[in-house]
C-alpha cells in the first residue's frame, strides 16, 4: 500500500500519534491535513515525552518529510515554538523537513478571544472547546475573510487585510461579547516576526505531495481529533470545527481522489474516552471509570482536562468504520484493562424499550440510550513486556477476536504501553 490514512475512530485521544510514529518507520512522507493546535499527539521515546500540536508526528523519525497542508488552521506562534522545542530536544536537525501550505488559514489572537468569551457566555451549555480559536478561524475561512499563511509573506498586504478584519472583529468582541478588542500594532509586529521565521517553510504543499505520489513514496496521512467529533457526522454540536473523517484527506491536501492507493486505518482505544460535553452512553461514573483514568493517564495532552471514560462502544466504532471506509484497526491501551474482570463491550443500546444496533444521529435519543453489554473474561497479567501475539494471555486474544468479529475488520496492530517499543504489529498496513 502506497498510502495509509490514520483516522481517529472515537471522540479523539485514541493514540494516533504513537501509531503514526510507529508506521513512519516505513513512510517517507507524513501529512497533517485538518484541525489545529486543539489536537495533541503524544509520543514517548526513551525517557522523553513529546507532545505535538501542529507538526506531524513523523518528525520524530529522521529524514521524513512532514507537510502541514491547506486544511489545517495554524497558530504561527504555536508552530514557531513547537519547532524550537523539537530542535532543542534533538528531533529536528533540518527545517527543510517541514513544509507549510501557503493556503493554510491563520488563527489570529481575536479568534482565540472570541472562542473563550463565547464559551463563557454559554454557561451550563458549554460545548467544551479548548479555547484555541479553531472554530472562529474556520468561520472566517468559510465567510471568505480569513488570513492565510501566504499573506504573512506580504507584510503590506497583510497589514491591510488585518486592519479590515480587526474593525469587524473588535466590534463583535466589544459590543456583543463584552470583551476587550485589539490594536493593530499589538498584532502586527509579532506576526511580522512569525512570517519571517516561517518564510523558509512555506510552499505549495499540494504540488509537493503530488510529486511524492509520482515518485512512489510511501505516504502517511495523520488525522486529528476523532470521527465522532466530525463537523457533519459527529455528535453535533459537541464536535470540532473540521471534517475528521477520511474525506478530508482529499480536500485538506489538494490530493485528487484515486490519485494513490489508500488504506484507512482506524485508531481506537480498548475502551472509550471523550473530553468536554455531550452524550456518552458507556460512560463509567464509578471506581472502574476512575481506574481507567488513572491507569490510562487520561488527561488531555492539549488542555490537561480529565477525560471521561467508559467501556468500548462497538456501535460508535462501527459508525466510524462506515463513515471513513476503514480497512483495519489499531487497538491502543489494551494494557490498561489488565486487572479488570470481566471486561465489557457495548453491543447494542436500549432506548424506551427498543433495542438499537446502529449509532443514532439524534442527540436526544443518544443521551437516553442505555448500553447493552457483552461480558468477557478479564486478565490479570501485565502486558508491557509482551512482543508477540502468541504470548498474549488467552483472554486478551479472545477479546481481540471478539472485537474483530463485531466490527468485521482485522486488528492490524496493538499497543501494550506508552513507550515506542510496546507495540505488536499483527499485519503491516503498508504490505496490504
């Protein structure tokens, strides 16, 4: 397979970064194609914990070309700081390995302020936004008022566009949201500096990607967030502001559909988590849920917020499989289930006496659904040192087999701990 798409198959935080890090051992190009710095991909390499928000996780492998394409919204301050941290940690020997689309839209300071003020006004109806300005940036993009990376390279043109945008956004911040606006000067000078620091990275990433396809390079597409946070198909309005399913690979990069063979791999935890508000049928508000939080380190890599936890939801997973045309699964954090007996899978919902086997679109229905569980024997063994499928306890192998049976997809790889080597590759996605 020449191309692999890594898709979050839950509400995000599934462990996509570590899966990307593993597969980039074979890939030559890694592409980030949607979302912004509201995503955080965590990789543990030796004794170093690396959290990436904009730069693709492939940067942690020497020699890989990393593209941040047009579908991403970019906070230039965050990107500049992230590049500096990668350099100081010894993971970026050459900035030529990063290329940033001139068409990517910028997250501006007023986007962040609008995001925070709106969430404060919602009170008990909060969506759970990270406050990073992602939604307002995509709004400006959709209403054709956004500033793009390419504008940073033209200081006078950038100044004119910024002045026009500030007039409107300041009026909204001050008169509607009751906040404090910005002066032109306090934004202009730092953004001029960001433009100069990023100038050497800016490129037409669609052309670069097409050239790599023609060369026959193995390409990995790194998704952010998860399928259930998709703007169209997720648990709206408790969603992100971009398309998180596989279709955004094409619009978010400028890659034509059918341009290269692509296998979509869905990443799912062996249980379920989500951050923020919204219905969550399998949520556990009990000691088991607390244990999953502690054993799994379930705190957001971007916000530090405690994640909500629950048993693996097969209905939600099958919905994600259908949305993105997934061809295989990467199962993460199965080690966290060690010591729990039984382990459970939600195989249906009960809603007002009716048994549902499909994930409902109506949030009123979803919020009233009670999961119907199938229980499987648990295991007590610590899995961190296991490196072969045949060495796993029988109960773990039975759990994997049941997940495959219920989803109709093979589990291609699985993680047994946070470190780079704690992974079993059952079937190599690039060989399929």
